[in-house]
C-alpha cells in the first residue's frame, strides 16, 4: 500500500490534467501581471530575501520563514537589492521596521527594476506551488473516487477565484493549506502502513506546514482527533474488514510511529529555523516587541518573561533560539487576534462566529457553492438511508452507501478531522479579515467533492442518475465561465448571490488589498490627469510607486489642498461610520473589479463635513490597524 498510487494513467487523462493545470497557470500569471503588490507582500518579499542573505528574523516575526524564502529565491539571481545599512533595518526588529523596510525596498532601492518586476519574480514560485497543490488534489481525489471524481475536483480547484486570486500571492495561507492537506493524507497512510518511510513523509509534510504559518499548529489537535476516531472505530473496523482480509494494523505500533514522526517533525522545524535565523538576536527581537505582547493575556506575558530569562543566561540563547522565535511569533501574533469586522452592512467590534460561512458563500463561484450543497445533501441522504437500514434490522444486508475501501475510509476520516478542527478554530477566531484564513477547510472540501460521483451512482435510480450527472456537469461548466468572466479581478471577486455593493458584504483582503494601483495608473493616463490623489492605506507602498502622478491623501481627514481627482478604496465607502461614503455625491467611476473608486471633486463641501466630524471624533479612522 503506497501513499499515492503510481500515476500510470491513460494518455487522455494526462492530457486533461495538463490542460486544466495549464489553464490555471495561464490565468494566474496573466492576472498577477495586472496587480500591484498586496499589503502583506510588501513585507513578505523583502523578509524572505533577508532570510537568504542575512539569516536574520528581525523582519516579520509573525510568520515562519519557509514560504517567504521560496518566494524570494528567484530574487537571488536578479539585480534586486536590499540596503541592510539603512535605518529601516532596525537592530532590534521593532514593529514598524518591516513596513518601512518594505516601502524602501520597492520604492527607493529598486526603482530601476520596478516593483512590478520584483513582485512578478516572487510570485512565480507561488504559482508553481499552487500547480503542485492542484496535482495533489487530483491524485487524492482519484484515490478516493476514481478518474471522474478527480476531474470534478480538479476542475473546481483550477477555476476557483479563491485559488486564482490568492494562490499566486506571496502569502502564507495557500502554501500552508497544501502542506496541511498532505499532512492529513500522510497521517492516514501512517495509520494504514506504520513503517519508517511513512514516518519520514509525514514528518516532512508536518514540518513544512509548521514552517509556513503559525496556525498550522492546529495539525496537532487534528491528528489527535483522527487518532481518537480510529481508536473508537477499531472494533467496527475489525468486524467489517474480517471478510475482506484488510485487517487494520496494530494500533500501538501505529501510535509509536506517529510519536516518532512528531519528534522528527519538531527536529526538522527546529533545524530549518536555526539555519535561516542563526544571525538573529532573539533577545533583541523579543525585547523590541514586548510592548505589544506583555500587556495581554498570560501566554503573552510568559513569553515576555522568557525574554528576560534569555537576557540573564546568554549561553542558552542560541540553542533555544529556534524555539523562542517560534513561540515568540505565536505570542506576538496572538496579541493582535482581535480586529473590528464589517459584515453584511454592520460594523462589529470583533470577529463573529458566522463570518467565515457567510464570506465563503459570497466569495466562492456559484457553481462551487451549489456543488458543495449537493455534496452535503447527498451525504445527509446517505446517513438517513443507513439509519433506516439499522432500524429495520437490515444491518447485515449490503449497504446502499458507496463502498469505500477500508483504506479510503481511513483517509476520509483524516480529512474530516482536519476539516472540523480548522473550521472550528476559524469560527472561534476574532480575527476576521479574509476568506484566505479558511484555505485548509476549503481545500479539503475540494478533494471531498470527488465523492459526488460515487454518491450519485449509489443513491440515484438509473433514470435519475443521468439527470444528476448532467446537473453536475452544468455546474462544473459554470465554474469555467466564472473563472473567465472574473478575470483578472479574482481577489475582489464576489459571486452573484449578493444583493448589495461588495463592500457592504465585507471588506479588507476580500476586496481591496492594494492590488488595484495599475488600474489607477491606467485611468489617470486615459483621462490625462496631471495630479491624482490616492488614499492608498490598503498598502504600505507610496501610491507613486505604481502611479507616477499620484499624491497621498486621506478621505476621512482631507488635507487643506483641495484635490480635483481622488481615488479611494471601496473598503472605506461603507454605509456605517467610520466611512468616506459622502464622496459618492460626486461623479465617480468604479475601477475594474470594484476594489477602488475614482471621484471628481467639484467643491469643498465634503472636506468641510469631514472636518466637522473629526472635531467630535478625533481618533476615528477608516483604515484598519497594521496587521
């Protein structure tokens, strides 16, 4: 039994898989070329380069290094440079250093190369990683449901605005989703075949996840839930497999190998951190950020106290450096896990539990949403039919459920365990700033969509089966239509289920994340605008990095200089205060994708109204705090 079946497919299958992945690559590259650097990329790209060149973690402590290093690798072979002698390369790695360093990196030190060129080079490894993601989804789905089911999963994956929008970006969410998906799959295979090779594969996948994003620590309770599920199901599994000869491996042996994988994964994570950060000063980095963690909950205060311990015992600093950098990053990130959120026309002081189900409903393609609802419906019907069989005393008769092999039942349990843990953690979280934060659950659902094919074959009568498969094909085709119609504005994509402007559904990285500056430049050139004022607070970059004639401006705190042309993020045009929606009385143009709006201001009445508002609300701002 192998982790993945050997890919001995017919030529037509290779051709279809290659065609779908090629389509995804073409759409991703073409759309990426039309987007400016998003908020987090301004930090992640130079941070990744600093790991490679300086082995220093002072920039962007709140994310592990792996994916940033992968993205920055092509920059080593270009003429891109970073000035580590600049004041923004702060010796203690203070909070503001990463933003100022990133701004200088794109706007000052590499003007000849251009920000667009740097971003393109850094995004190419991310696109390659996303294509590997798609191949992994296909192979897993094929193992569970055969070729037809796998093509269904891959078609939905490659045409999803979610993956086309966030997959090419130099961020941590999509890479973590890939490695968490592999971890779930390989944990199941370790349970099925506890051998040393399985240990190595699981340890490497888990380490890659842990080195991608700190929320990947959720793989620990996910594997624990899966292991408990397997332990509780063991008697039934032995009974059901006794007739087929698929006897489950010894539970204690598998548990011992799982523990071995955990130890090896921790060692790999520690070693990678040490190799990429050994020139860091843990004491200085954590001391610089104590002001942001020491005043919060006990876990953060414990991390602050450990900083002083390291200061008094410098001999422990280098051996413990990887551990404390990791825990320090978690602690610093945990200190800022509460943010206001605007959802369905209402501003909440913190995240709400229903945020991610709502935003997934509006951000996924309509065809994908309906396919997931179809999957949920058929699953419910299957459980109801199985329940009736037991009630009527027909438990010994063949089940109406699609007969997954024992190995595939184990894999599905592992996937569902990860799905439940990551979904519960996201819904409990109060940091609701983007659909990208549920990349793991959405990726698991993309694999499980393949089960629609055997479900329809098992449940539907012969006459209705053709109708059901026709409906599935129509929905899959609609996903292709959505991908082409939404091009190239995948980040700001919202489906047609909405009945309100996009910003009234939700904001932040779901809508404008700083990606629209090339469209601003095109508008200014088309209308021959000499000076255009840009509220660019959705990116740390100065607007003139992409728009030569741009000047910075704040729509909620206008400067005395009166602009005639102004561009504002749609995130700031909300019905509920704080807002800049008063600008809507002027002539305006929605830029492609609706992420930003251009206004032609003809008088000073709006600026005067904002000044009066600020007298009574001096600290209010439409811009979100730095994340």
